[in-house]
């Protein structure tokens, strides 16, 4: 069966998350319903990472196997028509045929996320459900300095959810940068994969650094404590965006262990 790579964006506000669940609409379910409506086929769509309820995406990647050959742009347009008809807040940005060896999840080399904080006294109207509103001033330079304590390979037990399914808490964080443009503070994170709630845990802890309540050394100590109680409050989901997934440029789609000490069968890329 031909395999297709889908790059998509979605507004996660009204979804229970990426993964299909019984307690509400999901992004995965919306896509699978669109495929069923278009082709009559019941499929399982595999994503590069699972996002929690309220988390958005501008570059999520998924793959799907269909029974017939499609030109990429025709599949994209047809699926978008069915998504629009169903009033789903999901759009396919591109679709392209791929070799059977390609796997949206296990072929991924790196994932990139953005967390947005709008720091101003007035509540959010246009940006409601699109960013974390913080009414008090934050020092983004202090946040960036604290963030550098987390870059590298570490045991991130402090910064993962108690419900995280990954076998190992060890991850290699390639980037955690904090920048500011007016009222907007952006936290950008890159790694091969992340633990459940890891980025939102980072954001909540870095907010404390921005308020002057934690120093970079305090953040380092929290990391080394390997204790969830040392983590700041978990930031809300509406500020988090799944931005991009990197894959091999040489077409070598062999499964890359999704993380270090988790084998492909157990690895997860849960965010939220």
C-alpha cells in the first residue's frame, strides 16, 4: 500500500489532544474521519509526536497508508476539503508519497517546539488560547540564563509528568532559548524527543526565574534533584506549539531510537 507523509497544522483548543480517545474529539480522529470520508478506508494515522489537549501545531508530521496512488497535491486538497466540511480546526499543509520504510515517528531525527508567553497587564483577547498570559513583568534574559542549565544530556525526572510512559528519563536537550519581542516572550526547544509535559514544566520553572524567584543555580539544583517536587508549576497548554520535525536528508529511513535508552517499541514523544 502506498505510504504518504502529511505535514499539518491545527488549533488544539477544542481537541483532547493528538491521540484518538473516547472522551472527546482528537486531531488523529479528525484526520482518520477525513480519510474515511474521502476513500472509504478505515486507517490508523501515525504522528511524529503526541500533543496534549489545548496544544497547537504548525508542523506536525504524520504518515498514512492508502490503497491507491495519489498525487501529493490532490491528496492534500481532497483531505482539506473533507476537513473543512467537517469544520475541523486542522489543515494539511503538504502530502507526498514516501517509501514504506519512512515512519513519521521513528524516522525523526529532531523535534522543535515553541512556547509563547504574552507578558502584559491587559488580559488576552486576540491571543486568547494562543499564549500564556502573564500579567507581571518577566526578565527574559534571566530566563534564558536559567534555561542554559538544562541544555545537554540529563536525567529530566524533575521535568516530566508522573504519567510519562517513557522507560528512561534521560534526554539530550539540544536547544532551550528564551527571547523577547515587545510583550511576547518565546521559549524554543529542540531535541530528538521529549518527555511528557517536559517543555511545559520548563516554561513554568523559567517563569519563576523571570520573576526573580529562581536563579540559574536554583534551576540546576532542581534538575539535579531528580524530584518532581523541585519543578515549578506546569505552564498551561495553550502556549505550546509543535513547530517542525527533522528527518534524514539522505533518505535513510531506518528507525532512530526515540530516545537514547528507550527502544523504538517503547519510545514516546509526548508533549503538553
